[in-house]
C-alpha cells in the first residue's frame, strides 16, 4: 500500500479524476498534439531551439509522445504527468507566458515527464495538448523534493 488515498466524493465513492478545464469525455480521449504555441525564440529559457544538436533528445521526446498517443488522458495524468497549479509555476515562466500573450492559459499548463528531470510543458485544452516549452532542467515548476 502506498499510503495515497483515492479522492472521494461526498458520497464516499472514488471521484472521477477529471482535471479542471477538461470534460469527462475528453479525459477518456487520447492526446492530440498541436504546435501553435511552440516556443522557438532562442532568448526563451525553454525554447525548443535548446534541444541538443545530435537529435537523440528529440527522438526520445517523440518516442514518449508516441507512447502517450496510445493512452487516454485519464491514464496519462497522475503523479508524473500533471497540470501545474499557477502558484507553483516559476515567476520566470509566468513572465514568459505574459510575453507570449498566454497568461490567461496559466490554469491549463500541463507537464509531461520525459525522464527523471526533463519535461515537455504545454497547454492542455480538452484532449488537445499544445506543446509550448522544452524544460530539460525541471525549472518551469521546480520540484521541492530535492
């Protein structure tokens, strides 16, 4: 037993873990990837231009996204892949959202784990994940478990 309890409704039954901004039907759908907000400004701390040049990092990211494509969001989201609370997003990331004109999307920011430290950060609306940042050092929403 892990010590974690399943969230329960007032009636005592486990709740449907549907994240804010996501319908009960979209949580059952598989992801769709979009690149509308893909940050490629070399001045951005989480720009996709900062991927290593040998292509291995990109291959690892694409393989992970391909793996996620076969799963519904209800199976993807959890401890390692999750929405980010606005208060937990770093000031620098919130400033970058402002610069991009995306500050109104702060409640829809989601982090997908690629490996122990590396994350893909994007905007999750329904079943659509808009890739935003490459966060290789877990800085958009730093973990307090260090």
